[in-house]
C-alpha cells in the first residue's frame, strides 16, 4: 500500500496534467498501462507467435503481477496461469491496435461451442472505450456501440468455432468488423500436438490481434461507424482480461481493471496511454516516462 501511494504521488508529479484531468478509472495497478508504437507494422504477422515482438520494451509488458482477479481477490499461482501482455499501436495511416498476449496454463480449455458462452473457457478479452468518455453504464448484452467487448479464443474441431467474436449476445450484424477481416486475430498453441484439442495439459497459448478502434461502433457497419484516430499521448479506456478455466467452467478472471463490471461499464475500465517510439525507446531514467516506467515493476 505504501508503495502504491508513493507511485501515485510520483505519477501526479511527473504527468500532472494527465493524472489530474482524468477521472479516477479502475486501473488495477493504480497507475495505468501503456501501449507502445509498433516501429515496423509490416513486420508483424498475426499468427499468435511472438517472434516479431522482440522490439517491445520488456518493462512495459503487463504480467499477472500487474492484474486483478475480478472473480475472487486472490490471484491463482503462476503454476496455474501466467500471463504476459504486450500492447501496441500505430498512428495513421495504419492506425490500428496490436496485441500479443502469451498465457502459460497448466490446463488449456476451449470446449465451449456457443460463441457467447466462450467466457466459460480460457480466452482473451479486449474491452474498448476509445474516446474514454466514460458514462456507459449498460447491461452486458446492451448494443455495444460505445464500449465494445472484443473476445479471442483458440478454435479447434469440436470446440470453440472461431477465433474472434464481439460479445455479449449482440445482434448478428454487430459482427461486421470480424466478418470483413478488419479485426484480425490468431492463436498459437504449444506444444503443437495440443493445437487440435479442446482440453490439454501444460500449454502455452499465444493470442495475437490487429484491429482498428471505433467509437461509436454501429450495427449498420463501417460507413456508419467512426474510426478512432490513435495518437501519441492519448489515453484510451481499455481493459485486457484473461478468462481462466481448467475444466468445468471459469474459475478466475484476471484483468487490468479492478471490478468485473469494467467489461460493460466504461467508468470501470482501466486505461492505456499510447507512447510514441521516442518516448519508450529512449525512456532514460531522468525523463518523465523513464520515471513512470521505473515504477511499473
Ligand atoms: Ca506474430
Ligand atoms: Ca490453469
Ligand atoms: Ca486454463
């Protein structure tokens, strides 16, 4: 607790304008998270493998230690689940979010066959409120125009039908960005022998995502929606969640926000600030971002 107070106090000193003008969102680490500008977007292959993410400054990787278990206060041991999240972004003209999430799990579980029930499995969720305006207090199955729940799972025969899905209980027309290939996602399961299975022991699952952000995101499609323009220094309302099930249903939900409500209440999301290449690659200790970075772990 003492450390968290110190972190907050120093963060206010360093980035005073950012902290004091933002409402108190629900960052599990009480500080906020960071997405790093992808230096060579054409070098990223969306295949679930992290070999093309070697450029990512490891100090900005979000791990289990930086997250909250929203189903029960205690975090499962790393022998049960261990998480590493790398979030990236690009300015125009590419203007997309990138995510590489690696989960080491003692039991992989992707046996749900109904897409909207996928939360009962293992899986990745990216909750997005790009304009970070807050004020969205809707039910989980409300039309997700201003606060979207993008979800990603490993798909195998007899199990989960497809990798990406907008939840929860949305009308079919809300899946347009996935059907059009605008939201790209892939998973990679190791050992490879487990990739065709729905339940397997001791696996590493890689989730890789590349997608635009929209706010609002409308059921009428792309022309009716507003593509969000990502810019350095911007803070998005965004949470990253890993559902954890080892068989017989979900046991843990490990998130960058504090309360499960963050999945459908935009005042309860966590925050990701977009750092440009020069802001993280040269984040020496004496710079503002260098000091924030030093506080992260
Ligand atoms: Ca890759
Ligand atoms: Ca597990
Ligand atoms: Ca699991």
